[in-house]
């Protein structure tokens, strides 16, 4: 039993809502590519069964997404090129502290438009976006002291991936980009309280990871509008760092801080907090989102 199929190429189809009016992919369309890539990688079912038999799952901890301009048509399939890596992290004493499963992909398409006249370079192959999804192996159903996974089961024993990388703290997403100018002195609470219902959840029994960027984008545009900024923008970069899940029936506050990047592009950083949770370090999801102007 081995993790030996690490790279693959495949395709996936777009939904109508995945493309903006200007022909760019929405940021929440990119994660679909990872599902197609997972199936194309052909990871042996025996591997996932063995992990599940020990109560081990790779839990999403961080996603970085960026999209390019296009234009693309919903009628053409998108190409996915990517794969996964296994690695471990260490603590201050150099001992294994976490095991990571990370996926990365580039998404490519051919230029075109869905309903409007085609662009001059119609049919040209062009990069549509990139995505990186970081996961930490854990035992989510175990007791608090037994959730950490320090080796992976294989036939006849266990192993620790040779690769090594640093762990990024979720709160890192709150740091403004280099050279950015803050529009807010600090994080300020959004006027709207987020109330989750069953339609926000998925089969993992909690709020789906893509719900957060959609809610955050709405709040970020409200915040930028409050600073007199034009909201004819599209979200083209996002970092999502997940610390704690939310569930149907939960009420969350959203704290945001608006900024303008060194290149003039606006954005916001922020954190989703439970209604009774105090302190930024107790957040559930941390977000940094940047916008591109559209014409």
C-alpha cells in the first residue's frame, strides 16, 4: 500500500454560475478541480480504507486560490494539472508534530465567451487559476488527547512521510500584504450576524468550507463601499485558514479590516467568530481576500 501516484491531468465541467460576466472563473469554482484531480490520481481505495479503519482523515486547514482574467466560456471543459504531497512538521524540539496531505493544481481553459461575440484570441489555451489545499491528518472522532496523528498505518507497520514543511498558523491570514495601506485602524465588526442553516452544511456534518468565502466577499464589498470605494470588483485571490468548524444553528460575527494593496487593488482581511467567542485567536475561519477591478 503506497502513495505513489502523485501527479495527474484531467478535466472538469463548469456550472453556469462559475463564470463571471467578464468571463473569469469565480474563486469558489477552483475547489471543484481538486475533486476531479483526486479521482484522476487513482489513490488506492485500500489506502483510504486503512486510514478510516484507524479513524484518520485529512482535515482541510488552509486554502489558497487565485484566478486569472479569461475570458472563458461555460461550454468548454477546463483542464486540471496537479497532484499531492505528503510531509510532516516538527515542534521546537525537532520532534514530529503533524502530518500533512497537500494538493495543488493549475486550471487551464480555452478562451471564449458564453453568449457574447468571441474574443480575438478565441480558442487560445490560457491559465484560469491556481489552488493549493493544505490538510492535517487527524482523528476527528477521538477524544481531545487522541486526535493528533504522528504516523500513518501501512501494511505491516506505519510510516512518517519524508518531506517536511512548516506549519502556518491560521492567524497569519490576518497580516496585511507587504506594502498595503490599511483603510481601517483595526478589525471592525460587520453589521450583519451570520446565521447558518442546514443548506450551508455538507456530508461532513458541518458548514461547508466554500460557504465562508461567499459570505466574506459580500461583507468585504460592504466594507469597501463604506470607505467610498467602487465595488465593481471581482474577488481574484483568497486565503482561507480553518481553525474550528461551524454547524447549522450557529450564529457568527465577522470582523474585517479593509486595505489597499501596493498595486492599488483593494482587499480585506477578517475572522469569523462565534457569537460568544472572545479574542481573535479563538476564531473559526481566517480570511484574506483581494479584488481586481473590472471594466
